[in-house]
């Protein structure tokens, strides 16, 4: 790890950190607000409890609750449920970006919003791209992450492991001494990497850095592939779902593989209760 | 673990700072209530160890206690986060000498370095202060969101997934934003390096 870089990053201006916390507070507010709206919604419902108790409760249970899965989680399949503004008061479970949430809050029911419809997921696990299922790309990405972590760890541990058994017998020149158990467990943990990068009492740092860079590049390449997959699946998703939006929007068309809508706030809110959680809406720029 | 910055029951920053000025020990309880998770998360991102992170949490509170008064921080969250990071990195360095600490800190700083490896000589020729100055100047040219992403990743060592979650975005778009920032930083430092 580059200590100079670490120290330099640690010397950020207070002003930048203060701005960071202001921005963070805004994000937190966006995440918190929906819950408050839900509480208000429930309170309001309670006012009418004598007349509509059973009906209102049923509606809340049916349409108001979270739609499966924790919001904002990265699933084991690598797909992401965006951490969206799920506001039962505003959107009845609609998944929207923070920017669209703000726009909806300001808009009247009849106001027309320019909106883009996205898929909640990059692609289904069985989506085939260039002869491979999406899940295979995803597993490869996770695996590369594990390798990268281990290689980076070896950069640090290697400085001691290079002393071999002397590390637990006599200790390293700087006085560091490991127990035999820790040494053996660490060597076993690195397995083949140990033999590959520690030779004749030396850590082959340049070679190790080279492999780290190669794995980084492979991950970056896969990341680009994810974008391609998202785009490929997104186009199919858009074509499949366009008919639904054509029926309810002022204007609905597919541009660059995405559904662009011009839709009133009221119509957009209706989608939430009729959709099945597969849509993620963002504000068109 | 999600960071919860605010709870309904927590005092305002000014009220907490006032407690420190009164030398009231409840200042630490209130700090913990409001910023405990944040401090723990900062430490954990760096140390990847629960008990070490808790130790850093306690040391952070102690340092805050010693610093206020006389210091009166403008933004208490930023003040405490900075202390927590410094203490966590000190402990990280101490432990890294003895034993490896698998940490998001290593991957984030290495990630930042890798964007500069083509200009490694430039990086090596710049002193820490000069690099810090250049970083600060560069960051101020970025948008609020870009600054947030950069600081989350490289200052607080949050994973890309955590940042995406915090922002209500997707990891893919955070990755893209990071790549763009790193490229721009690489170019900026290269330009600065010529003058150093």
C-alpha cells in the first residue's frame, strides 16, 4: 500500500469533509423520508378507522408493504435492488431515484413528468450473453474479487512470510515473531500463491503487483461486460414492457434501449400498485 | 451495517458539543448514540475486526473528549470521523507490521494508486504535502456527488456496494463514476507533476 497516497488522502480539507457530511445527510434524508411518510399515511388511515377500518387495513397490507427483499441490497446473484425511495404515501411502493422522488414531491397529480423506466436487475441469472448465463459472469466477478483480496494480503504478509520458519523460530529482523500455528495457517491460506511469489527468501513483489494489476484489469473488463449485459437485457426489457406503458402514458417510446415516458404523476403512482416491483424509475435529464 | 446518522432521540450536534464544554460525561453517551455506528463503520472498513474497531471507537471518544474544549468543531460529524480515521489507520499500521489485516483500506488505496501507476515516477516525485494540496484542489473541481463518491471510497474506505446503497444508486454506476474520477485525477496529477 502506498503510504504517501494514504497520508495525502488523509489530509483532505475540512471543507471537503464538511460538504461530504452535508451530502450524506441529504442521502440519509431521502432514505428516511419515505418511512415518515408511511407513518403519516398510517396515522391518516387511523382517523378513518371507524368507517373504513377493515378496508383500509386490507389496502395497506396488499399494496403498502415492501415488495420482497431488502431495499438496496446486493443479492447473492450480484443483482442489485436499488436503494430507492419506496414511499407508500407518495408512490404506493414505487421504486424511484432520489431525483425523481423530489420531482414527484413537488408535482401536482396532473403534472407531466419525463421519466425513464429501468429494470430493477442487471439481468436474470439465466440471461444468455455471448453463450454464457449472467450468473456465470457474476460468479467469475466474485471469484476475481476473492483472488484480488488474497493477492493484496500477500503483499503485506509476504514481507514476513519470506523469512520462512525463522519467522516463528527467531523472528523477523524488525523483531516481529509469529507463532508456528499462525505461520502454518497463513502459508496454508495462500497455498500455491505462497510458492509462486515467495522464492529463496524473497517476496517477488513486482510479479505480485503485476498479477494484481492483471486481476484488476480482468475485473474492470467484466464490469464493462456487466454494462453490456445490462444494455442487452435492458433493450429486451424495454421492448417487452413498452406496450404496458403505451396504454397509460401521454407518450411512451424506446430510445437507446430504454423506455422514455411522459406521464402524469397520478398515472405514475398507479403503476406501483399494478407493477410487480420489476421497474425502477429515474428522472429523464 | 447501515450507518444511521440520526435518530429521533439524539441531541443536535451543538447540544452535544455543549455537553463537552460542560465536561458532562453524558457527552460521550450522546456522541455514541448519534455517531457510534459511523465511527464503528469507519474503523471496521479499515481494520476489518470487531474488537479492534470497538477499541478505536473508545479511543476516538477519548480524543474528542480531550479536544473539546478548547476546539469547537463546525461540523461535528466531520470532526469525529477524521479522528476515527486517524486512530484506525494508526492501529492498522501497528497491526500490519505484525500481521496482515485484510482491509478495504488496502484495496481502496491500491485502487487509487493503480490509476496512477502509469505516472508512478510523477507520484514518487511529489511530496505528501504537495500531493495532498493537489488532491484537495482537484476534489474541489468535482461535483458534490463526485466528491461524495471519492471521499466515501478513498477516505472512508467504503466498498463500492456500500456507496451505491448509501446513494440509492447501483454499484455499476458508482464504478463508472470512480473510473471517471480516477482518470481525471491521473491526468491532473500528471499535469501538476510536470510543474513540481
